[in-house]
């Protein structure tokens, strides 16, 4: 029987699945409404939405923006499942000594006392859930105060988020922190020096080098690094009206917002690969996790756990049940007894482009299996207008089928990208000496 449990930052999780902070189901004040359902659907824990002190200067309620693209290509179909978030739910819950305290009107609906936090977290613990609190500080002093409060209230860990893309226009806050390694290191150190809880640092996707930021987090004492946060995006403009596709139902201007879901899976995987090569602490994969296979991909690139949000928004908490089932069947089919058996196995199988060229790149040419070819001509067009003009349709058993002139093939691979038949186009490696001779003859 395969064991899905993992040791993440010293926390024992029954499986790698954490519910990421997004909608109300991850707000601390809403935990009593959702913990039973979360536990029943197989989740190991929750990363809650952030708490803040009452002297925090601003906050808002906001809404998710769904983008349902009409399209037929694989990319367009994935875009239908994309979630563009201003922020699904209250931006913050505010910690108050009691509900009678005089507060600003916009804070009133989000007040929560320490006693309520403790009670709600205990209820989650009673259902076997690990509770990690998202923390979005304004600086080291605010971070220190919040970290001590999180520990006092019974959180199992802290998810330091220096990379929320939604508040960049304010010129400060988490966006300003998350693009500066020295600030991430300083605030991580402040958090760790004021509590004993394990700390995750969430990386922004808007970095030129994930490794630099991961190492800064590790120097500050981070127990884990996660990646990636949502991408600040403009999802499109309605060309008929000139207004953005994402805007309030009441009309008016829209705003750039975070892009999440399947479209950002490739970027998230690359980020986790870079983190794996840069630090030795635990890693949490985020971005585009929507089934057991995407979960496995993150684990194979070094993640111990994953966080999931968008898939739950579209498909409900039952996604957890489906992923646990798929992950179990995958592990049993492959003979893996634990997550550790395949964790990180793909890290060394990916290498920087320049190194790959030096070590394993070899000239090759495409080969088309005429028995599988359907004669659609897509490869002919792609090659003719972009590459070597080396493919043409020929008669084969009374049908038009594609054929490659190997001597003219550049080996670019575009033909295989556009071919609708899996494995119809493969590649044959050419001995380097033969390749050089062909070039000399040319």
C-alpha cells in the first residue's frame, strides 16, 4: 500500500495537498463552515488568508474575475479554466481584542478576535487538518508582531507572502518587498526571530532569477520556499468597446490582476526546478495544479507539497478526493511506496540550455510515418513558411501523405508540434561526422 504522507517543514501531512489562500473557504473566520468538507475531501491542510493588525492602513472587499475563452486549441481550452483574481474574498481579516472595539467601517465586517482564531484552528485540528497562516506584512516590525500572534493563536506554520501582485499601484506592501532579496531576507529573519513556527516564503513570478530570491529566503531562515504566485496580467480588451474584458459588473474601468490556473503551470514548474537547484530546504509547488498528474510533476521537480486554489474554484473541494485517488493509483502502478521514491527525480534531467547544448544536443532530422499520416498538410505549411521547406505531400497507396527530404531538414521540430497524430512524426539523430560532411558539401 502506497503511503502518501509527507514531512513538510517538520509538519506531518497525510498527503501533499494544501488548500491555497483564495476564496472564503480559507479565511480563518470561515473555517467552521468549511473544515468538515475540507477534511472529508482528503485535504491535508489549509493555508489561510492573511490576518492584519487594526492599524493597517487600508483594505477592501473584492471579487474573482472568470475568463471563459471560446476556443478549440489546447491552450484556449486551458484558458477557459484560468482564474484572474483581484482577490477572491476579503483582502484581510483584522485581529481585534473584542468585537466592540471602535474600528473603521471597512474593517468592521472582517473583525476576528484571538479567541475566535484559536477556537477555529482547534476545530480544524480536531479534523486532522494542518493550518498554515498566510502573512503579508508591511515591514519587519509588523511581521514580528503578526508572527508572535500567529504562534499564540495556534497556527502550525506561516506562509510569508512577499509577492501578492494586486497592490503594486500603492507603491509598497508585499509587491515592493518581493522583488528585493535583501527585504525578503530581512523580514523572513524577523519572523523567525519572533516565533518558533516553520516559515514558507512565496516567490513572485516577476523575478529575473528565482534562485537568488530562494537563497535570500534561506539565509533569512526560511524552512521552505514556494513558487509561484499569480501573474499580474491584463486578460484582454473588448475591441468593440475598448474596455478590458475583466471589469466590475457595474461597469467602469478594469484593473490588471493575477492570472492563475493551468496556463501558468509551465512557469510554476520552471520556478520550482530553479528553487530545487538553489536551496536545500523544503519546496511547495504552486500554480496550475489541477489534477494528480500536475501534482506529480511538481513533486518530480523537488516539491514536497503543493497548494491548489483555482481548480477548487471551478470544480469544488472534491478535487482533493480526485487527486488523492489518482496519486494513489499512480504510485501503486509504478511501485512507489512513498512520495520520497519519486520526489526530485526530474531535477537532474533538466539542465540550463547552454549546458544541454554542450552535453546532449545532437543534430537530427524528422521522420514521418506514412501509415499514420492523415495527409492534413499542416506540417507542409509550417515547414514551408517557417523552416526548411523540406516537406511535401506525395502519393502513397492512393492517398496524399507527407514526406521529408532529409537532406534539407533543419531538425527544428515544428512539424511535430503541428501534427495532429501523436507519434506520427519522430526524429532520427544524425552522427555528428555525417552532419559535418553534409554541411561541407552544402
